[in-house]
């Protein structure tokens, strides 16, 4: 779905830190949403965590930098990082060109599937994004 020029795929979970998650079994692929990448402009670096690291929902786990912005990526669920997108280290602009595809950041094996209830989906995610757009207009 598109909201005022920003993509917001229906099949994903979102948090208020502009992170998305795609759930496949107990693995959650995590990335930055379209709004965050457009606001930040072209990314110049990504600092990824180590695979095997345990993370807690809502805590910072990685950082990204653009020419005008330094930001954090937060764990969308608690669990163990099973994979990082090493391609981002050489080509951080994948976050811009394909935020929901090749620009994924990492994968987490979630410990507590109940935490998904803390995330946004559907109309709730749409309302939240509309509020974010209005804040930055």
C-alpha cells in the first residue's frame, strides 16, 4: 500500500522507530521503512551487529548514517541475530533503493512471538505513518 508517496507493505509489522519486520516461522527479517530512508536521504554507512548476538525488543542494535543524519536501528523482537546483510557494508544505498527487499538489515530468531502484539499492522500502521508524515511536513 502507498500512503502519501510512502510504501507501507501490508504483510509486514512496523514499530514506531521506523523499523519493519517480516515474519517467516520464527525468523523475522528486519529493515528500515520507506519513510525513514526518504527522510534520511542517501545512506553512506551501516554499522551492523555480530551474528549470534542476543537482542531485546526496542533496544538499539545497529546504526546507519546518511549525509545529514545518524540513526539507530532497533530490535523489532527479542531473540538471536541469525544473519546480517553484509552487502550493506559495501552498498549502504540498498537501504534507499530497495528498503523492503535487498535493503533488509538483519534476521532475528525470535524468542517471544507474543511480542508481535507490540507492533503495528494494518490501519494502525497507516494512522501512525500519517502522523509521522504530518510531523515532518
